């Protein structure tokens, strides 16, 4: 899931700034509207990590909970921070505190007022939760300083604190009373703060949302009812969108999106995100506990060919050594280690596997000889699962299978139930697997994916490197983007050497909709909160 307007998203963006240290919110700039009466049907993967914003980190869960919970501040269509529950905010001159003014007309879906105490409770909960613990590591206190004002204090100035508080789905403002009065609150959350409220959840089937009549942004959302139909067959989803049975689906197979748009059956959007497409590995045992094996595969995996083929030209960058790409203000050129010809790449990879004790067998498949943790004669043969709803993942895994054959590595692609895929990744069930993710900002991308306590580190890098943690912390405290880019380059160089995962590039998420959907826009965090301002035409 790739970036587009990353020049806005890589660092703090606000509606109104000046030479002073005051950051004030401006109006949302959204058109006025009356409350909607239309219905939208979305077909997508079932949420896999629940409705608790502190722990729900998969895209499937975030895409639903972002519609029922409201953040303190939010992004507009251009990636600029704008008011949400906070109508304005002010940064102290020393950068160590922010005061947020809560809208007097902000209410939960049951009509109760969203108070400064609710905001305090919610931010404190965010800081302890897996999703934002790392992003809010510099937070030292949350206090109510006036009936409608909350002060957040920091241990040191942070370039990214506001971005953390705008993290879609995760930075949710909750009703303290509702959450604390029910141990099972997040099974079927009520009294929610977002544009819609969850009215029904039928596992393995569907979820129903209804417009929140007490939503602070009067006249929105325009769409009154949303039905989430859960599915895993993306070919069937594309057919349903073409026929008009559903109105929206994601992630579409890019080839389907291009084909159906040409026939005027649908419209599609690409989500302009920072992020990665990668191969994850179990580094706790052979063969991937040896960095030489990881490096060998990194030389041979398809990169540009995979992005061009599997993403049908609706793709992002292919990585030959970078994790941040040209056009991003945090980009700094580095070694393109894997940008070799196929002949040179094979020679490098073969030498590394030979050194690691994986020798070519009689049938062409490499076998262990003196490899710690693997019996002699063990074949270098690996099952590689991928999400069964992600066509690009299937394509990429099949290309991997062919690309590693000349190296003597036997890959078996394995379609895996998307509903349980990342849960099983977290449990360490896979030796190697295909994965990808998208983030609102480059800073979020690095802190969430590569730090020891990152919200998705256990799904992506699956490592803990204190040097990397320190460099990322310094980069996110550094106001000078050029200096921050240098720090991030050091992180990339460590990852280049260690290959905790093999990143092949970045991608666009492709969102297909009915031509009747008007006013929708994609966002860099892959959020569907653009639906707030959308409507269904005739």
C-alpha cells in the first residue's frame, strides 16, 4: 500500500501554521449537507482483531472501527491535520505540552456528552495499548485543565505526536463510563464517538452500521446505513461490484479494477500510503536464523517484476535497498544492494547458501550439511502461506516459487484463510510468509513496523534491535527533516544488513466502488473515512 501525497504525510501537517508556536485548527472545509438516507453495501474481509482500538491492528479491523470511533484530530483528503473532537489545539513554546479544546457539541451515539475526562481516559488508554504504545512513548501526562480542555505533556518535544493522535481507528475517543461498566464492551461497542454506530455484528456473515444522530459534524455522514458483508473470494467480490450487488470492495485485484473501469462498470481509487510488501521469516530456527540465508533469498526474490506484474502497473516502488523512496522528504539515497543482474544475483546468493551449509542436492534442491538445527540431508523446502483474499499476494508468491528454483530453494505457495492469517503470523506458525501493510506517515511506518514494541512488529520485522529503536526515536524527535532522513537512512542500512524481513517494495491499495458513489476520496492511511462526505447517487 503505497504513498502518493507523502510530502504531506511524512511529517506533521496542520491546517494553519505560522512562525509562532501556536497550532490552531481550521474548519473542515467539508460541504454542508443534510443527514443522509441512503444505503451502502461493502464487501470485505471480516475484522480479525476485534473492535478494541488499543489492540486491533489489522487492516480488516481498522477499516470498520475507524467508522464507529472518532479521533481527537483527523486528516483531510490532502493529508492535512484538521479538527475532529478537538476543535482547536495549541502547542507550548517549549514543545513539551499541547492543549486541546473539546467541542461543546461533541456527543457519543447515545447522546451523552464527550467530556474532557473521556478524552483524558482515552489518551491514557492509547498510551498503554499495543497499537499506540510506541508512538506515544514520550507522553508523560494527561490532565483536565478546564471543563473543555485537556493538556498532554511530553518528556521531550515530538515531531510526530499529533500524527499519533490522528491514527485512524487506534486513536479512538471512548466513553469511560461505557467501557468501564461492561467487561465485554468491545464485543459489541455502544455509545461510540464516530460517524456511524455498530448496530449488528454476525460473525462470518455481516456487520451493520447506522449513522450516529449525535455526530458532532452536523449533516454528516450523508450515507445513513452501511452493511459490511464479509467475504474472502476477491474474484466474486469484483463480480458483485460489476453487477451492482455491492457498492464497494477492497483490496481489489488491480487487473480487475482496470478492466472493469474501462467498461464503465465501476470506478476505482488508489490509497496513497507509506508502507511495504514483504516476506516474513521465522528467525528463531534454521534455515532463517542464519542471516546468510536471508541475504541469499533477498538477492533472488522478484522485485520490480513482481510490482509491475502482480499490481498491473497500479503499483508503487520496487525496493533494491530502500524502505523510503524518492519524493518523500525523509528519503535519503543509500546502497542499492539488490539491484543486480539476475546472473550476478544468483552468483551472490549461491555463494551465501554454500557458506551457510546448504549444498545443492542430486535433484537440484539444496540440502543441509553441517547446519546447526537441521539434520544433514534436510531439504531447503519451505511452505509460504499468503492471504487467500489478496490476489497480488498469490501472484507474488507464485513468482517467488519460480525465482528461487535456480537457487535450489523449493517454495510451496499456500493459500491461507485471511481471517486467521495475521493471528497465526503473531503466533509464529509460519516458517516464511507473504505480508504487507500501509501507514498514514513514514514515521508511523517505521515506529510501528521496526521498533521492539511497534504495534505490528510481531507481524512484520519480528525482531527487537535497540539500536534501531534509538535511531527511530531520535528521527521522530528531530525537527529538521534532512537530519531525520539521515537517521532513517541508518535504520535502513541496519535492516539491509540484517534482513529481519525481505522488503520488495511498496504498493497501492485498490478500492473499487460503484459509479453511484459520489464524493468519496482515498487517504494515505488507507482509511475509508472519506465515506463521511460521500453519498449514493442514482
